[in-house]
């Protein structure tokens, strides 16, 4: 398959309104996951996951069983499935955030699932509460499917990158607050208390998320004048990190964001997008690990291969 089919174009301006809609809708679903799932280190319990048709919560506990919510971008439905075989759905179509939230909560009530969520979006400055966001929002199903196609490719490469690390590492997961797909490696050492803030988040949430040293990479579909990009950062940022030589040539360090960026378009237009993205992930990780003097010999291993057990020497 040609690389331009496997890695479709995703210019932010072409689907800006649909991206904003999905960001807000995903926050409704993410807050349901937050309200029903025990806290897991670094907020990993709230994330969504890429699956064959869209983004899923994975199973969430309920009395006597479980339920799962899925954005199905193939059928253009928000689907709910319960462990006792019941089903519900909400159409993904132009509607207000308030309408989407009301329809979602009604669907859950019809399935005897009672849940309360905080009404204010997270990590969006000046956000309107869901129930008061009455303006009809755009939704382009083709754009949503294209976004899912991109996420599927990125998820696959991120998972391959994750296999080369023996230390603590996050799953490859989608954070609905910042609306990005991420994978994080840890040195095993505690980090200084995080002093940053984010709209709609208590300081303790950010402090817990960054309680340990990290090298984190991800994919962001764009916004604020920036097209879809891959990123990589370190916390705490060690001396020399930003001046490191990283691959490929299209990558650069942003003084504003304090992270390395690589445009998605640079990756998708390459003759071998997988190799270009893996080079960015590996070289920026090495920049962080070397500058912070991680014990790389103890933390790393050869990349995994399908059906081949990792040798233990």
C-alpha cells in the first residue's frame, strides 16, 4: 500500500471544527471513565485506547459487571456494551456538546448505569460547562475516520518503540484532556515536585502525573496555529537536552513548548514513515536519557519481534 494511503494527510485547518467537537465529546466520555475507575498512577486510569474502529474506554466496573464506551468512527456511533449483553448507542452527527452529553447520560440510564461527572472540561482555558455548551458543533465523519486511520498507524509504531524498554513504561494511550496519543518511559527516580498548572485540574493531579522522571513522546492533531505533530520532552528537563542532535532533519526544539517537535506531514511524506518516526522517538529518548544519566544498560533491550521470546542472558 502506498505510504500516502497508509498515512493520510491531516491538515488541521481542514478539520479544525470536527477536531474541536471530538475533543469536547471525548472529555464527556473520559470523565465517565474517571468517575468509575480506581485511580492508577500518573492518571493512566482515565485514558482511552485506539482500537479497530475508533477510541475505547476499555471495560469499566459497574455493579455486577462492566461496561465499555467506544467512539466507533466506522459506524459513526458512540457505542455502549455491557457485560450482560445489553447495547446502546448515540449517533455521531452535528449536535451541541450539551445534546451529546444528555444523549450519552440517557443511554447509560437506559442501561441501568448511574454515573455523575463534573461538568467542566479539563485542560481547555475558558471552557464552557458541557451542559451549557448549546451551540451546534460540526462533525465530519470522513475527517473522523481519517483521524482514526492516522491514530492507528501512530499507535502501531509507538507500540513497537515501547518494546525496546525494560523499565517502567506507560501503555500507549490517548489522553482526552490534552487530546493526544502518548507513550512515556521512566528512569525509576523521583522527580522534583511539579509546579505547572493546567485549566480545570487540581495541582495534585499534575504533581502525581509527574512524580517521577520521564521521557515522554506523543502525537497531537494540532491547534493554536500548529499542524499535526509528534513531540518529545523530558521532565525534569536536564541540562543539554534541548541542544542535543536528534533525528530526522525535520525535527526541532520549541523554546515555547520546551519539547522537540516533528511535523506529521514530514513523517507521512517520507519514503519509510515508520523508520522516520522511530528515529525521532529513539533519538529524543536518547537525548533525555543521556543528559539525565539514566542507567540505560539496565533499562533498555532489543526491540520486540512478533512470535519471538525476548532472550534472557
